[in-house]
C-alpha cells in the first residue's frame, strides 16, 4: 500500500471544477480509508458549513502566495 500524498492541515484545491469562478481552498481535516488504489481525504472550505470527501487524484496542493 502506498503512503498518502497529503497530511492533515495542508491546503489543497479540487482539480475538477464545478463551474466556480474562483478556486476554493480546502483544508485537509482527516485521512480516510482508501478505496482501491486512490486515497481519500475529508476536507473543508472556510466558506462552507459542511465537509467534503475527495480522492487523492482529485486534489493538488494549493499555491501559497
């Protein structure tokens, strides 16, 4: 089994857009069990009240300014 690419607390963006004009930045809140070869993460955006679950293949590190 491969190691998770991201850690709790890191800032990431979702690489598959939903039509938003701006890139939302999500914080990794927890690492979840993998589904097959793709690791999963529970994330939260400060602009939203709920958490989301993204697969590792769907996110990348957010650029720091």
